[in-house]
C-alpha cells in the first residue's frame, strides 16, 4: 500500500510538470485569467469517514463565503466558483481529487479537508511545480514547513501551538501534580501529545500515562476505567469530533467527571451535540464559532443558523475562502504566486477579527478560546464556555 502511494505521488508530480504555461520569472505557472472567467476554488471535503459530520458544515461555510463575495461583485471583476470533492479523509483519494481539480478543472486555488494526512499529501503536490495556493485548517505543522516560499496557508493553530497553550494552562494550576493524557490514535493526537509533553518538561509535573483511542470507536470504556484507576489530578484530552461525544457520554456514565478534573479540546459544535455536556470541565477551541466573536464575518456566519454557526467548521471554511479572496484583491492579480506573496506577512479579516499571517511559515495567529463548560442559557441556547477567555497565540510563534 505504501509502495502504491509513493508511485502515485511520483506519477502526479510528473503530470503536474505539464500544467505550467506562460510562467514568469517568479516561477508562476498561471496565465492571466480571461475576462469574465470565474476564479475556481477546489474544496476538499471529507464527506466520508470519521469527520463527515463536520465536513458537511465546512462545505456550508465555503458556499456562504462564495455567495457573499459574488454578491459584492466578486474579486477583480471575477466571480468565485466552488468545486467540492470528497477526499474521504484518505490521502490517496485526496491526492487523486487534487490532481483532477488541478489538471482537468484548471484550478489554481484549493481549500479544505478535515484530515492532516490528506493535507500533507496534497500540499506536496500542489506547491511545486504547479503553484496552486492551498488554504487549509489542519494541525500538522509539517504541512507548513516549506516556509515563506510555500503555497500552503493554515487557518487554525498547529498541534505545536495547541500543545504549548495546553501546557501553559496546566502549569498555571500547581495543584495538578499528576497528569494523564488521552488522545486520538491519529497523527494529530500524537503531535499534540508530543508538543504538550515537551512544553511540560521541567515543570515538576508527572505525566503518568498517555493513551490513544481509535478514531471512530464505539466503546472507550476500557480507557475510561484505566483513567479512573490511575486517579490523576487532571485528565488532558485531545480526542476530537464525534469521538469526543462518545468519550464524554461513556465517561459520564462511568463517573469519570465526579472523580477528577477534565481539560481539553471541546469545540462548541461538539459539546452542543452532547446530551450531557461535561459541565464544569475546562475546555478550549480554536475554531471560529460565531457566538464567540462579534465581527462582521461572525454576523454573516449566523445566517447559517445557530447550530452550524457555532459549530466552528463552517467558520473555518468561510475563513479559507475569504483569505484567498483577500489575497487576490491585495495582489491585484489572479496569479497564485503573486497572491502568496501578498498574503505572507499580511493582516487579514476573519470571523475572529483581524489576524496576522506570519510570513516565515504562513501560519495565522488565530486566538484560542478557553473557559469552563456551562449548559444552555437564555442568552446562548447551547452549551458553551462561560466566562470566556481568548488567548493571543502570537507569543507562541518563533520566526
């Protein structure tokens, strides 16, 4: 299987060599867009697989951004056109879909995917030699390791920043001497755990265990029983999406939250999907839930309805399309290389407000929202954080 994937990558890279025409000295392979022609954005959505529920909301957010930009006259006189493809949260499929979008549909801008593994495979193919700009919200820092010359732009904090921030929170609670970590059995889970442990080094705290639950699992009771038996002072969880719902439901029944503190990633869309959210636990999210922010884009997002607007996935996709459009407008060009250069180091408007894109790595300093979980209230009829604290992540960047 690994051999087949490598062969596929090589074949696609060779095929993409033929994409460029009319290239300039900057290395761009894009000819000027004909008058009236749409700017195509290929959207990779994991509509099949462990992230399918969230991915449906990604598509809604991307479609909303395209609709609103086109209603304002498009960008540089061009309408945006969204081409959605199902990557099935599988690298080989994502690569195949990216290849079709770039070679057959002549797409010069890509966005999306819920899977770091898909993004990592796709970015290796679209950045060089085809020069396709890729806006994606995934946590794997290696996706953006190409530096300022890379065509990949991130729209959420990486696993490294997430782990650093979680460690800072645990360090701020000196009573937590013994820490257990439970994560997703997936590259994201391993990366966040590694970053968290590295940032905890020298703190005097003991990481007593680290376990990884299978993605898409239906029974996590053995992991929960183990945590209860270990009796840590706090459990740090990076279990995500539907798996968080499963974990919290079973942990509630087994009494985990009665015996110990629980801290971890708890996106608004995830906790709102729980029959019994873990009220009193401390959570964080870096997704742009509309209810957290009071910006023009968050108001736009609310037109999708409360459940979708607060879920976070739609907001992330909305940001991806908006950032591409802003880059084109700022570059005064539809050439992806010119757009890449315009976005590097720029400040862009997002659901979270105006945020900086760091030129050295194309990572965006999105804030992390943190707070204790509370149930529905009259003001916010869904589970949320209250009081809410926004962490400025700029301090975690090392450029």
